[in-house]
């Protein structure tokens, strides 16, 4: 993925370097020659990662590279993280540089004096834009990767028993404990859950990122949380790729309910709450006939909630059809890396999921997709901060 990504972004990288050199040299022509050396060298330093990855791949040593290690190292700081930050800066800057140059093409029909002034203003704009994104991206990456936000929703439900309006419900997902999980972030997560004091705590899967090294630590994170009525989890993709059985057993030993295509009925003030946990991940996807059978067999309840890892359109459609009031999911990381060129939202997650963060309606059912906490594939977040969701119920008008 990294090598393919590098091949794709090599063109915008080259283009940004070329236009930045010309913009800076316009104000000081004597800098043109040294800039043609300095800027490409700086850009090259940000791209050491794909270069050494390509060499290691050709030599058959790819699996020995530092990013397969279970421990955070200086190489992550100096090579891996700068690569992704540099990539985000270039991709953020690219559409604005391109739009500026297209505007310059149009300006050839302007008067010579106007065109000359316009060239200088656009060059200055490019310098300011690039400087802005260097600062903005660096700060946003740090904050979005290391901090956790709380999102609060009120979910309207028809014919909701008044007693259920007192429920305090919390959703989390994709904790993905690994070497990129700062200790202060994990502690903040546990402290935030404690402060929220949920009646029911839901976990929509993905406890660790890969392997088994961090399973015990991940289990400890979930076991350190509390809820008044119940803590309920379902399986995630990375749980399957790690050791789903060990994870399920570990959190069940400390009181969690792990639902694998199963129902659980809870009671709150004499009202019944049904939670159905559905396994829908890349390696284990419930079939439509099996899902239909599962939902048809669901016990009657005053409140029906479906918990699943991936916000699959098929699962959402069936849940709405069979009268579920709420569907909870994770998986998407809220996009994890989001671009907003000219106000439009663009994230790689959109290639798989139209729904990737927030709340949505499917008929009378509400869908909540949380950003989760951790990271995957890329060791950082950008414009998609880690998130815990607290939601309460209200009578639909």
C-alpha cells in the first residue's frame, strides 16, 4: 500500500516542489539555483520510508523493517510519521496550487500589467498556503492523534417508554492498542468512561491492531471500565486477525458480554432492552439468510439495539426492517485522515463506507458510527479525532 501510494503521490510531490521553487524565486531570483537543490532534498527526506521499503522489498527483507516491530522506536519518529505528515501536507496543498495555476492560464487574456501583478500575488498566495498547511497539519495531526473528544447525541424513538429516557448509553470502538497508543491517551480513555458513568457500555470491536503482543493490555483497558447495567461487545476485523477467542474470553472473565450473532435482554426499570450482537467483518460476515433468521428470532423488547463492527448497508437495512431502534458501529475511524479541498469532504474510507462518522437515519432507525480511538495502517489521525459517544433517548415528535 505504501509503495503504491508513493507512486501515486510522486506527481503532486514533484508539482508542488516545482511551483514552490518558482514562487519563492520570483521574489528573489538569486535563490532559484539553491532552491532547486534544497526543496527537493527536504521532500526526499520526508520520503525515506518508501525508498527503504522498496529496497528492503527487493532484497526480501521487508518483514524485518522497524514498523513490524512491537515496540515504538526512534525510526517511527524520524521516518514513519514524517512520511505521512509530509504526504498530508502535499495532498492538502495540491488542489489549491492547481487551481491557482489554472487561474493563471485564464489570466493570459488580461492586460500585461494586471497579469504581472497577478503572478506575484498568486506566487505569494502559494507560499502562504504551503506555510499554513505545514503548521496546520502538524498541529492537527498531533491533537487528533493524541486527544479524545466526547460526542453527545439525543436519539428520538417513537413510543419510547418514559423510563428509558433516563438511560445513559456510551459507545466506543477501535481502541486498537498497539505501539502507537500513548499511555496518556489510554488513561484518558478510561478516565472519560469513568466520568460518563454509563448504564450500558457498548464496544463495537477491534481491541488491538495486530498480533497478540498487546492483547493482555487491551483486555486490561476494557476490564478497567465500569457500567451500571452491562458492558457488551462484538467482534472486529483486527480481533479476528489477532485472536478473537482469546479477546472474547479475556473480557468475559471481567464481566463483559461478548455477542457473536446472539441476543441479550437487559432490564431497566421494568422495561426490556434487547441488544443483538452481529459479527460482520472482512473474515466473518453473517449471510443475509442467517441475519434474517437471527433478527426474526429476536425477543420482544421496549428498546432494540443492534451492535456490529462494520456499518454494512445490508445489516443496516435488515435492522431497520425488523424494527430495531438503534444500530451502533465503528470500523471506519471516522475516516482517520480527512481532506476538505474547497469545503468538500474526501477520505479513503468513502471508497468502502458512505456512512463513516456521526448519526444517520434509516427509516425509523438511528445509526451511530463512532470514530473509535486508535489508528490503523497509518499511525496518525487528521481531522478525525478519536471519539467516545454518549447518547440518550428521547420521545420522537
